[in-house]
C-alpha cells in the first residue's frame, strides 16, 4: 500500500486500495479513506492489540459507554463506526436488545460478523456497510445510538452530529467514546507514551500497527486542539441533543459523552 504524508502535524492520509470499488468506498472523503486504509487491514487483530496498547483500558471504556444507554429489551440501537462489533455485542449482552452496526470498512465488518456468529447473536445484530455522514435510515428509526472513535475521521463533525441525531427518536440516548488528551500531571506521561512508547510497541507488533502507533498521538492532539470539548458539546446541542454529560476515563486518556435526543 503506497502512502503520502499530508500530516504536517495534522492527519496522516493514505491512498485507497485501487481494488475497492464498493459504492461506500467510492463516496469516501480523503479523511475517510485515511481511516479506512489505516485500520481495515488490522481487523483480525484489532481487539486484541487495542486492549494491549491501551493497557487494558479500551474494553473498560466500551463497557462504560454501553452502560450509558439504559436500553430496553425491545429497543433497536444503532452502533455507528461499529468496527469489529465489540460495542454491539456488549450492548446485546447487557440489554438483550437488537443492534444494527454500520461501518465504512468491509474488512472490519467481516471480522465483526465472525465475532457476532461466535457470540451467537446473529438474530440480534445486523452489520452493514455505510457512512456516518449519510446514514441509510429513516428519521427517528432507532431508540438509541452509540459511536466510537468517529469524529476524528470525518470532515465536518458538526454536520455528522446532526446526521447521527436525525435517526434517533425523541428521548433516545446518544453516546460516544473517543480518546482524549489528559490535563495536569497525567499529560507528560501521555505525551511520552504517544510520542515514543506507542510507536515502538506498534512496530513490535507489525508494520500496520507501527503506522497506527505513529498516527494516533498527533491525530488525537490535533482534533482536540481544533475542536475543544466545549465545541463538541455545542455540536451536540445544536444537533438537538439535550442534557449532554461527559466523563473522562483513565486519568483523561478516554472520554465518554452522552445525552438525550430532544423533541
């Protein structure tokens, strides 16, 4: 896979595989393609090494994310940027509801379908290819919505929040998980890890994980510099999401936001 670095302290952009001709792939923006090409080849190892490289925090963060939903067994939940279906599976285990997962990466979805089958949730979880910026669902067609590690990979986070809110019924919960930049005494340790530790550990796993290790620190830092958390909360409010609350996790390395769709 050829690479061209357009980062200059911002985002690493990778060229798309020329063989991927799905309608979703053809509609991807450059930033979308960057995410797809960086993570898609890692689907089979994603959950294992995401856990390892986050020192076991990633599964804990996902569990807390799901706990914000308070879903009923009869509910229908949309999981956007579902990846390997970790959140979808956790949601069904906790609430017994139905989940539709959507992701732009066919490779990640293939791994997700295998995981869903292994969990015995084929009748409860449906996975399909699609983009968060243009969801193929009617207005107010879901009772709740989750999304993970998404806003850093879209061109317009504000517009994306409006699209996510559109498909949730009034009163339904919307919750997100993403990496965050710690403040205070935890910041130097975070900087040391993302600048030195994460790239080294990634390279020790594989070249693909080495790319992820080099990419994540600048990407996380840049996103929150351009979109401070107060701005992101405003995007939610402008999308019609009320009572937005948040919790920083693991000394600020992760962040969960949640709120309720207004009338």
